[in-house]
């Protein structure tokens, strides 16, 4: 019953979106009242999809195995919170989630766009409506989550054990909030193309949306990385896997976008370029969906492969990207762009920032798409190794992050007219401190020095900039309006520090241990003391107890596990992790060698938490700047 | 006049650095391509010599030989035409078992044994790596044999 209601609601939502798009061409001849219809349908879309989504959740909670999607992704023994998260664990459900979030963003765009010119606003919502139609059509025709099974199974196949995890409950929704949030920016950019203009106040209006999408994207990627770290069982945090790349490319472009929008707003520059970035950002997130959902890439993200789906998304991608690029080429040249600027100006550095970010994106795009293209034409089966990404991506990023610390100095000194003095002063101070910090490390090399230097370079300069700005104006408002930006950049610095140290100083041992034997990693002794067998709700498990001591002081007990899930006979490794700000201790069980002897992985990961801490700071920075902008606006309108 | 020469130098500098970057880039890209081969292709001599590449196939029944003292493992993989012996020293993935499709990265030794650096058997017990599936498609009957023991997820 619930399933029928859900099915019906999706159809209603589809018709509602069609009404939104068709109301202008159909009604404009009869009446001029079509605008209120557009506004109300754009708001109604969200409750409709939301209710459909609730129906699917209830089908999962009620173990309705007559639905194919439920029987393929759930099981009556599954704990209830995983039943809820199973709603978006598979292809069909995650597409419904995508539609839900798309309608949510359209709702928000409809509510908060009152300040825009009326015609502009209607066109903008129309484009969002078109996107809604496209994805709902995809959902209805190729991946309906409410599709019935031909024969009803007694028991469901169960959720993939890898996905039975907290990280995976929140990773997809956050990532989708980011991906789909870009649809607002995209629709806005296309409307600008239609209007042949991109006014500074429009840039001001769209920037918070880009920032919020960027924050969600950052959070989604960080959660995915964190999940992979503890769940995949070998302690890596980034794999340059095509699916990760698919989420990283829109992130890089959105990062470029939020910088170039500043120039659009303040100097009315880079209009064409910014619009192109907005189109690219959403196109890349569509490409990501295509790569993940079409089954071209096989990984934990591709649950089912269906050529019809791939063909549909490819066609959709082709229409959306091709159409928007054509519109862009046709209209963008008509926009007036203020193109002259100084070589040593904020604008020229934002341009370099953009060029580097776009170049980085294209090197990743090449590594991701080239193997697929070769395979498509039946030429050769290849994959691009991780060293490619490291040796190409890092050299592009190094000048970028150095620049992030340089810009504040540049503008301070411009105000005071002695930039070389300031530059060398801060360079010497920071170099002194980063060399000094090496004394506290057991191991160091040139890349660690560079990492520490970049960390201090960005942090010091960004903070110095904030303090000087405050001292110059003596106004607490300047502190507030810059805090988000400051926090996000320091987050970047913290991330770089963590990533550099963990990649250079980690210790990873793969050895065989019997009961009662121990291994020493740096200062920590890991004693393999016990094997415990127990039963979980839907699995049986072997749990090992490791006692960790450092200089005869007890640190922690770790319990790495091997689980066997009943429903599909699938084995899983659960890592035992002792987290800490300065280091993580990480143990996983490998294979049983003989009797009570196991091969085990024992890792010492210094500062690995800074990777996600840095990402969280970026997220918080992004959100803070949006909130404070809003408050600012309110204050200024009241005055 | 002087400003103009300066600009020309500037442009030449940019062009040269671009050329250098591009060459290095192409070089890195080419060096890091990993080719994929099936056991039959290796048997026919179609593989990059002295290079790391990937092979894939199904772990042959009864071929798994685990050492009781170390992490050394020997097994063979097959595409139901030819098979090839693999030697690996390390922790095998959870889903590694006989009859499972795997992808292996490593080097072919002069003794004809493939020395593995990494063994991948990912995510799902019914899952078959796409490359392996493709090389099995060459032999339709073999494919049917595999599907009997293993439902390929659709």
C-alpha cells in the first residue's frame, strides 16, 4: 500500500515539475498570472518528493520484500537504523534521494530569490524545473525504487556489509547536497546567459549558494575518505579511485568558482569565465553521477549495472552539457567584461588560482576518462596508476597553496607600500619556525619541511592579515566578516600538514603474530592477547584483543574483528583503531596462517586526524561566511 | 622598445616552461599506465616485458597453496583457456577464495610465474571484475560454467 502511494507521489511530482515548466509557454497567451503558478509549483515539488521518500523509508522499515529494491538491499535481521540508511544505499534509492535534494534546493531557491528581478527569477526556476523533470524521468523510466518483484521472496538479500556503517549513513546525503546544490549555481549561470548579462549584485546573490554547495561537497568527500580509512581495512585515506575523482573534480572547480565570484562581485570582471566555471562544476557532478551510476566503473559505489541507465544518463549529460555550452558560446560574448587589471593585483592572483585549479581538474579528468575511452573503442584495457596523480597533482597544487598564503601579505604591503620588506620578513620568520619544528620530529625530509612550511606560511599570513585588518579599522565587524575565509584557509593548511606528515612518517607493518606474541611499532608495543568469538545481530565474528603499551604505560585495548554476515556469507574486516590528535594506532586482522597465528597489519599514523579536522574547518569556514553575510545584509538593510 | 623586448622574453619564457611542463606531464602519464592482460594473452606473449601490469582471471579450484610459516601464497588463475601461476607474499583480501574473479597487479618473472604486488577481490561475493568478465566472454561455454557457480550481478 505504502509503495503504491510512493509510486503515485513520484508521478505527481513529475507532473508538478512539468506544470512548472509548461505554465509559461501555455498560459502566457491566456493570462499573465502564470508567475504565481511557477512560484507555487516550484515550492510544492519538495513536499511531494519528500513524502515519496518517506514512503520508501517505511517500506524498508516494514520489510516490504515485494519491492525489488527493498529485497535487494535489506533483510529482516538488519538493525532499524541501517534499514533507514539502506533507503539510499542502492541505485534506485540514491536516485530518489538525488531528486529529493534537487527539489529541496529548488524550494530554497524559490523562497530566497525574492530580491531578484521577476523575469529573471521565473526563468531561473524554469531551468531548475527542467532539471527536476530530467531526473524524475530517469527515476520513473529506468530506476523506480517502488518496482515490484515478480515473486515475493521470504527474506531480503541484505545490505552490503561494507555499507552497514555510520559513515555510509551520512556520506551520500552530504555529497548529494553538494553535487545538487551546484544545480542552483548552474541554473543561475544559464539564466545569466539567457539575459546576456551578469551583474555584480547577481554575483553577490549566487555566491552563498556556491559556498554552501562547496561546504557540503567538502563534508561529503571528507566523510567518504574517513569511511574508507576505517572500513576498507588498510588505512588509506585517498585512493585516486575514479569514483573519488568524480567527486573531487567538481570540488576543485567549485573552489575556483567561489574565488572568481569575488572578482565578479567587486570588480565586475571574469564574468564569462565565472559562468563557464558554474556550467563546468555542475557538468562534472553530472559526469560523476554517470560514471558511478552507469556501471562503467566497478567499485563499492556501483551496485547494479544496466545499459539503459547508462544510455539515459549519457543522453541527459549530452543534452545538459551540450545545450548549456551552446547557449554559453552564443551569448557569453555579449556580456561586457572589464578586462584590464594590474599584474600584481588581487584579480591576477585569483586568475592564477583559477588556472591552477582548472589545470588540476583536467589532469584528473584525463586520468579518469582516458582508460574508459580506450576501453570504449576496444583498443586496450588500462588503468592509470596512483603515482601519476601524485606526481602531476602535487606540483600543480604546491604553487596554489603557497599563493594562498601570499595574497594577504601582498595586500597588506600594498596598503603600506613596502611589500618586499614584508614578504621577506614573513618568509624568514616562517622558515625559521618550520626548521625549528623539525627538531621535534624523529624523521624528516624535504617534503616534510615543505609541508610544515606551507602550513605555517598560510596560517601565519592569514591570521596576520585578519589582525592587521582589525587593527586598521578597529571595527569588530571586520573580524566577523573575515572569520569564515580565515578559518577555511587555515583548514586547508591543517589538512596539508596532516597529509604530509602521515604520508611521510607513517609506519606500516604486516607480520604474523601468534597468541601472546607482541610487535613494536615506534614506541608502542602491541600484544596479541586473546581471541574472542561472538555473535552480532546479523553476523558472527572473531574478535582479537590487542593490548597496547608505551614505555610500560597502558595506552588502550584494540579489538580488530573478522565478521561473517549470515545473509550473503560475506566476510568483512573491522579495524581496531585508537584515535588521537597526534597519532592513530591501527590494527587489522589479515588471514589465519595456522592454529592461533594470524597475519596482522599494525600501523602507526601520525597526525592522520588533521586531514579530516582540516576538512571540517573548511566546511565550518564556508558555512560561517554564508551565515555572517546574511546577518550583515540584515544589519545593513535595517540601518 | 625596451618594454617590447621584455615582453618578448616574457612570452618566450612562458612558452618554454609550458613545453617542459607538457613533456614531463606526458612522460609521467605514459610511465604510469597499467596494462591489463588475460592469462591467454600472456601465454601468447602479448605482455609488456619488465613492466608492472595487471592480470585477471578466476582462481583455479584446488590451486591455492598457503604456507604455514609465512604470508607466502601460491595459486593459479585461469580464463578457462590458459592459466598462470601466481606468487604473492602478503595479506589476501577477505573475498579471496577459489572460484572467485580477481585482478592482480605485479610483474611476470622469467620463470613464467607472475609475482603479485597487490591482489584485488572486491566488495561482493557475486561480483566479477569487468575485465575478467570480458576475457571470459571469449569463451562462451566457460562463461556459462562460471555463471552456474556464481551469479553475475545484474
